């Protein structure tokens, strides 16, 4: 009986250690004017709590605007979208990209998160 208890405690400790209590998977899509954004997405933790401290993580935005990242911390993140087709130089009276690319804030919880982003049209 003692042997079973020791094995059960050991297995429980291994399971708890492997849970990654503050780990989060984030998936979603990014669109602009209902079209997929192709480029990169960057998640930077704001670090407001001890659980929210971690490294910034970026991922490609695929042809359909989808992405997937693994984050080592939970909490509030600054999210920056960088489309690959930003125009430069910009002709007078035009914009470099049709949607607002200002940094966003998103809350990330432990486990799986679906964060889908529709960028707002840019005002001229």
C-alpha cells in the first residue's frame, strides 16, 4: 500500500510540474477590411503581475491571416500587427496601409485563447 501511495504522489508531482500553470496557447486570425492580413504578429507582456512577466513572442500571419503562438506567461499583452504590404514611401494624400495598425491590448488566460482581430479602417 505504501508503494502505491509513493507512486501516486510521484505521478501527481510530475503531472503538476508538466501543466505549465502560466502557459497559454493563442490562436486566431487578423483581418483588415474583411481580408486576411499577411505579415507578423507580436505579443509583448505588460508584466503588471509576477505571473504576467515573460518574453515577447512573434509569429507569422499566414496567407489566411491565421497565427498560433505559445506564451509562457498570462496577463495583459500589447499586440502589434505588422503587415508585409505596408507602402513606403507614401504618395501625398494617401496612407501606408488601409487599416489602423496602432498597438492593441489583449488579455491572455492560462490554456487556449482565441484572439481574432479585425483591424479598424484608417481615417484619412
